[in-house]
C-alpha cells in the first residue's frame, strides 16, 4: 500500500489516492455529514488535486448517513461564520448571487469528467444537497437502508447543486417532478428499479461491492472507457444520426491508436 496517499483532509472532506483509485470521504458523521459552503469548496479542491493517474473516484461517507443535506445553520440569520448568509446573498446583485451559487456548484461538477468514472457509495439518509452529491457521480451503489429525498422545494427553494439534470435523465421528468415536489423518501428497491441506483446491497456489503465495481472499471483500457463515457454522455443531446457520426469518429480514433497510426 505504499502508493496510498492522503491529499486533503479539511472541512469534512478527505481525499486519498491508491494507485488508479481515489476516494473522497465525508468525515463528519456526528452531524450526519451535513453540508456547508466550506465543505463544497473542499469538494471542489479535491477535484483539482486529483492526480492524472486516477481513473476511478469513489465517494463515500462515514457513519450511518451519507449526508443529511444542508447544515441547518445556513437558515439562521447569521448563517455560517465567515460566510455570507442566505439573506446577505439575497440582498446582493443578480451577478453576485449567480457567482456565489456557481461557486457552490463547483464541488458537484467535476465528478462527470470524461477521464474518470465516479461511484457514490450511499447509505442511510441522502437528503437535499446529499441527494444531489450522489447524483453528481456517474454511478450509485446503495445500501438497503438508503433514503433519498429532495427537500428543497418544500423549503421554498429549488435543487440548485446540479441535481436536476441527472435526476431527470435517470428517472424521467414525471417521476423527478413528483420526487422533488413532494420531498418524499425514495428507498433502495425503488432506487434500483427506476435506475437511480445501479446496485442495492445489504449495508455490510457496500464497501466490498463498490471495490468490485471499481476493479471491473479498471479492467477496461483507459482510452476506450474515456471514449465510451463521452459517447454515452453526449447521446441524449444528439439525434440518432449525429450519434452514429460520433460513434464512427470515436471508433476511428480507437482503431488508429490500437494500430499505432495515430495523429
């Protein structure tokens, strides 16, 4: 395990790297891994610190809950120490408000980079920002005690941490609307049946199952996996004919590379 390296450990986020696998761990189980702007900045920093050798990123959380969502301190008039409160943000200009939310989102965007595959290992509650963080990853493996819920609408807000696009893509518009509008819990069986989760397993098998999935992903040649991920990510935005063209171009690059006659 000489390759095991810790690159970040702050504000409830730890990043470790072991060869081609990086692990991002939420490390505040006493608060059920509640989220804050500082945690979101740490998540963004973890993405920036990833070595180029990393191919798979595992997102996991300590304790019984993946993440109970936004820390309730955010809803107090004073907010978090050293941070603008939501009331302060609301009183700013449109540009300032947009910039602040965009910075919050930065912790959620890098998980879908084409050069990595990200896996969320989700147990217990994944609520609001916690649900959106799980949705930020490419794949989700859930424990049988998982409880997803999107509570923002009931608080007078919207899910704004990049969760709406993947949610609609996974479960469809009507179910996504119903989940967000009602704030109800989605449990393991429904999550797997609707495509929200790739696999649901007993809680004591979560880590081993994620490890097996990561190993299977690493078995594929890196460049082929990158091209395949890119093809699939772009499929929904292309017509059938455009996707055919994209497949031919990608395969042409792969064949030239395998034959040693690249650009």
